[in-house]
C-alpha cells in the first residue's frame, strides 16, 4: 500500500488504511516501527460506521479489502491487495 501511495500520489490518489482498533492500540502498533512501513493515512473506525457503510454494503468480509473510489463512485473492489490487483488500478 505504501508503494502504491508513493507511485500514485502525483495523480491525486490517496491511500487510507482503516482500523477498527482503538486509537491507543493503533498508535502502539505504529510506534513499533510500522509507522515507517505504512506510509499512507491510517484512520480509526471507532463506531464501526465504515464497516457498515462500505464492507457490509459491498458484501465484503475480512481483510485485506480495498476499494478504488473516483469522483465518489466505487470503481473497483478487491479482496486481495498486492501485485495481482495493482496492475488493474
């Protein structure tokens, strides 16, 4: 995800990782050295709203799961995140 953020930033792409963990847990995780590995925005879904609005609405379960959104419209949904789906984005 970090490499994709770096590659597509100049095209206006923003990668956002969303966690359902509390802020303290996420901060602790990032301080263990993952902040340098995760070079994209990380958000907290404390009230499970993102899960309801995106994952459940799209019939998705589990992680990783990625949505490509352009102009407010979902252009692609991927259950896998890696080389196999990067080429389509």
